[in-house]
């Protein structure tokens, strides 16, 4: 598909949240977004910004041990529920299918799935794929003169692609939103 992927860099955790909010503002009921990246890449930080754009109140935390967290949304563009899943600890596609995420998003929901690459075949057609990488990780921005401590503010590269026909009409809006929202403090804008 022409124009994919969209890439941007953020300099801080808040910059990653801003980029995620730009994408979250474009979410529609039934969307599935796969969050891909190594440990500490910023997947949960991304989920916090995405949830902010959907009007989620309260903290958004990692669902590592609960597998799925459900958040009520403010109904932005018909999205009434955010499902935030972490499939890292699941061993098979059958276990992912048992979570029934694809069915749950059909009723005005959006799903964010951490470690989503392995689960993609069980998550319906056309999921959007967001790869987050830190310095030193494949696809990440160049490392600085000193490696920051894990969890410290550091650059992230976000690569957004896939989405098939569900996202084809929103690609230009996504690129524009990233350019305006991420290009300020903490971000670098899309490429």
C-alpha cells in the first residue's frame, strides 16, 4: 500500500504519549492496533497516550499479569471501550483466540495488543501495526553518547504500518497528526 509505513521519532516518554494520542484520535470502533517492540520499548507508555485521546479517565497500566484491561471511553467517534491486552505470556494462538478480542471490539471497542506480532493471525483482518524501538534495538534511533537507564527518557522510533483497507483512508490524517503533534517538544515528526 502506497505511503506506508509512517515513521516518527520522539525524544521523551511524553512525546511517545503525544504521538499515541495523535493515532488514538483517529481510532474507530473495531480497530485492532498491534504494539510491537522489545522490553522497555514504550508499549505501555504508548497505550497511555492512546487512551488519553479516547477520553479514558484514570491510570492506564500494563496488563501483563491480567492479560486484558478494559477501560471505558468517553465515546469519541463512537468508541466506548478500550481493550488493552498483553499476550507476552500466552503460548499459542488458541490462547489468544480464547481472549475473544476480535469479538469484543465489534461492540464499539478498540483493542491495543502488546506483543501483538505473534497474535496477529488471531486478531482479525487489517490490524494496524505500531513498532516501538529504543536506541540499540533493531529499527531504533541511533544510540547517544551514553546509554540511559532503562525507563529513562530517551528517543523512540515509532513505525506505523499495515492496517489494510481499515486504515487506508486515515493514513494521510495520521501522517499529518504526527507531523503537527509530535514535531514539537519531545518529537521529531514523521518520515
